[in-house]
C-alpha cells in the first residue's frame, strides 16, 4: 500500500516539479553580465562562458534560454508567463524593444516589448500542436534598427494526461473452434492514447476483461485474447459477448480508460454423430409405380452444421436391397428411397430394409467418441393396382410359306391379366401396322390367320402389332410386336440375267467361245441356285453351235465350225432352255441372237453389216466419210454457180409483176400536161377554171357568204414566186370561209389539156395482163420509150 501511494504521488507531482525546474529559472534569473551567454542546462553554454571570459573585448547579445515550456490545458485568471527574453545589450534604460514573430506570435503568445516577458494567452492542447517555433529580435526603440541578428527558439507544450485510450477498430468480431483447449488464440485488440508516449505514463496502457469471464482471458500488455475454459460446446452456446478495457497511467488509480466489445463465435467441428428421428419407418407404394420414382424419405438429424452435418445413406440389410435404392437430397440432407426394379403385388407384398446414415467428413480428434453413424428400419408395403395384360413373350416371330392358303393359321399370341381378379383378354391387330389387311387375329384365343396371298419376292418380312385389352377395363392395354417371315416357294422360272447378243467372227475357229451367259432366279432356295442349260429338242443336232455348262453356274456358247459368212447368213437365233433345281423344277426358254461380223486378225469386231462387205478391201469408215463430204461440197459449189449465172443473164427491165405507173407517181413534179413547158412556170399554179370567178371550197361549209373576188389576170412568166405566195396567204388569212390553217395544199389543180389523161393505176379497172400498151407509142417521143419497155415486158412474159 505505501508503494502504491508513492507511485500515485509521483505521477501527480512529476509535471509540476518539471515545470518548477524549467520555467521558474527563466523568469527570475538575471543575466550575469553583458558579455555572458548562459543557455539553459547546456554544457555547451558553460564552454562558451569560459571562452568569453578569456576574450573580454568581444561583445554580443545572449539569450537566457533557447527552449521554453508551457503546461497544456493550464488556465487561470491571467495569462500564463512562459519565460523572459533578455539581451546583454540592454543597459536598463528602456531603449531596447523586443519583437516576437513565428508560430502563434501575437495571438497565442504575446511579448512585453520592454521587459521581454512572454505570456500564453490561450489554453494549449499538446495533441493539437506539440511545439511552436518563434523568432525574437532586439531593436532600437527610437530608430527600430536591429541591435543584433534575430534568434530562433522553441516553446514546447508540456503533456498532461487529458486523453483517454480509444479502440479505433472496435467493435471486434472473432471466431474460434468449439471444444478448443485452454489458451487457444482468439484475436488481438489495439487501443491508442493521444497523450505523449515518451513522457510519463500518460500513454502507458494496460488491458483487462470486464465481461466474458471465465470463458476468455486477455494478456494485460499485448491485448491478446485467448480461451480460458475447455470444451466449450457450440451446440450449447454459440456466441459470446466480451468487454475489454484499456487504462492509461499503467493501469494505476487516476488513469483514464476506454472500452470495446468483442463478439466471439464458436465455429462448428464434427463432434456430433447423425441420429435418426425414429427407429422405424413405414411406407406404402403401388405396384405400378414407375422406376426411379421416390416412395419415401428418412432423415438423420445432426447437431452440427455445414459440411460437418452432411451424411450419406445406404441400405445395408433387408430383402429388397436389389429392388430399392436410397440417395441423399443435397438440399435437405434427407435419404430418398426409390424403386430400382418393377414391383409385383401378386409376387411379394412387403419388404423390410435397414438403412444407415453416416457422416461424410470426420474429425480425427473426436473419433474416439464413438461411431459417427446411425441405423433405422424401413418397412415398405406393396399395394395392388390394376395392371395391363402381360404377353407371354416380349416379341413373336412367325414363319409362313408364300403359297399358304387363305385363312390358314400362322401362329398364336397369348396374354393374361396379372391382377388377382384376372380379367378376360381380347386381341386385335393395330391396322396402322397392317394397312393392306393381310392378316387377321382371333379376338378370343389370339390365333393369327392369313387374309390375302403372300409373295416373298414382293415382301419377305411383315411387321405387325398385336393389341391386348382387358374386357373389364378397356383403358388397360398392352402391345406386342409380331414379325412374320415369308418362306420361299419355287414359283419363279429362271431366266437370262440380261438380253445377250453374241458376235461371231467370220474368220473364227471351231470350238471358239462366242458368248458366256448367266441366269437369275427370283426364288431363294436354301442351298443356293443351280441351273441346268439345254437346247431345244429340235436344236440338239445344231450344225453351227453347241453349249457347255461352266462350274460357276454359267453357260458358254461355242462355234462348231469356221467359215461363217455375212453374205450367206447374217444373224443366227439359238433357243436355250434354263431349268432350276427346285421341287417341282421351273424352266424357261431364252433366245440368244448371234450376229456374224467382220473382225480383225486379233479377233476384234469391226463391222457386222452386210453392206460393209462390198466395200473395197482396206477402205475404212473414215475414208468413206471423207469421200461423201467432198461430193456434198462439190454439189453445193455447182448450185451456187448456177444461181449466180441465172441472176447475171436477167434483162435490165422491170419485171412484169411490177407496176410501172406506181413508180411514175413517185415524182414530185406532177406536171401540167402539154401546157407544162417550164418547171417553175407560175402559170401552172393558177386554176384556169377559177380565173373568172370564185371557186368555193368543198371540204367545209362556210358560215358567211364570201363575196367572189375579182379574177386576177394571168401572171406573166418571170413573176416572183415568193410575192405570189405571200399574196395568196394574205387572201387566205382574210377569208372567213378558209380553214384555220395556212397550207399551200389547197392548190391541188392537176392541170388540163393532157391527151393522156391520168396515168394513175388507182382508177384502172383492168389488170396488167388485160392492158395493151402499144398505144403509148402514138403519144409522142416522150412516151415512145415507155411503150418499148412495156412491149419488152410483154414479150418476155410470153417467152
């Protein structure tokens, strides 16, 4: 107790003692002399003092302290005296003025310019600012001239214990495995103190637990939390609330403290085995349940969680181990019992199983606690269901000969009702599988009969479906496939595999093979085909050809002699009889055509036509084609020459069938008959009939009566045509009976006085053959040449 009291007194009075030692001397100590500098508590200052005593002529200013202290949070009725500045140059006449500048000068710190006393005007907080750097200078009060260079010094804020510890990262959460041993690390907490850690014990922290004992403990100086109680069970209590305290001043009385909370959760370990909720389970299931369907669930509860609670289920005993299976539901951790094989109420009505649940993930630390598994008994009762008929076989195979008689029985299918009530069964054919209705079935006994003839060569297999239906419940239906194979009967005669045509060389040798023929048979005997070849009875002694049977079931045709000639006989027909080995045997006759051909010395066929025989020896087909092409080319040249010659000899006259008069009409100058003496005689434009009076238009009906104009005198030759036409246009424009357009076509006078009249053929009522143009020679020299032309045309026509 005395030691504890002593520590408390030391913690309380230590700051005050330091303040007394550091501050008060700066206030009351006077300078030793003008040439003395005494830095506070400094060996360097003593050395400098000895040096200045030896050199008395050197004079400089000297500050009493270069470092001052002020206690934080100190307050009183007056400002706090921090220290005093004094220079050796101060004679005491008040001619020196002290100036203070730097951090907080004028606001926080104020200096008396006469005495050099520095006062703190505000409460200071070391945690906000620990020290202030200021500059002091002595100047002449009258001239403000500096008496010596400025000097820098520091004012430190002395710390007091005014800040409590804080847990900045709190509150905390931690996890530790359940059943952990004592001393297992849980977590570590950290508190901070804003006070000075190097001065006193203001920031020296000590940790302790206020709540959470006796389960956990904490180390006082490291703040490490550990387990303090063994075998803590998560299943009993999973979460703990712990309160931690941090106290400064080393945990002594008078220190400040702070607290935080730590939530500690026990994590799960596999320390509990699975346990079935009941030892016996009962389930019932219909016998027609589908394979793989679940019929029941069992559950083994585990107090653990997560991976530690997962269990696997298995059937370890029972009379239905091969009928049922059990799997684990990953979501609910239930054991799901399913059907593996079909159930039959009539065969077995109940099953007893023993199932086991075992943990998947084991913890070796707790294996000694016992097996982590449990067992339960499951009883399954099978209930009767109305089942469809069951055929005696899953498939049926029937055989029938293709010559089987109609209504003959091919085979029989059987089915029964597996239920106890045993309903009668009726049979039918699914007609979708027998569209041609070739088969029938007896609805009572299931016998299948033939309805239409069968032909193996058309279809060897017939696949039908038989339907069995319960008479008491038509919804109970079963189906079974029936395959019917049609067996072969020798009902097809063999025949040549293809239409053969043999070629025989004129220079062939006796015994030479002319052709090898083969035969086919649509039937399919069990031992394979074997054909017999022979000639017709009347062709047995054929003088030209013979036959030979080969080992590969083919036939060779051979020539008996040589010297065949196309001129003598070009084609030979050889009938051959082909028989099979069936019972009864079938046969057919095929005729082989043998053509005599001309061959090369190597036996290569070159020509088989009789006409080719008369060609000169050595003349090939290509040469013959070349000769024919030359002949055709010569004929074409002759025809072209004759055609050109004929065109050249034709007379240079117009053919009779051309109309000469039509050609004359094409001239633009139609002429004025005998009066037309000049091509541009203006008199030809005048209408002689209308000179003395008005000639009204006949194509329109005038609205106004137009007074006849005075006839114009005949215009002499040489009058300007342009003036004449302009005059006529002016008259037409002023004529109300004229059409609303200007056209010179109104002057349609053809002329008069021509002895020939009109030459147009439009008014001719006779054909060219009926006209005689001899009179044209009498019209004068102008038409004499025309008459000669027509006369020549007529003579040519007669010729």
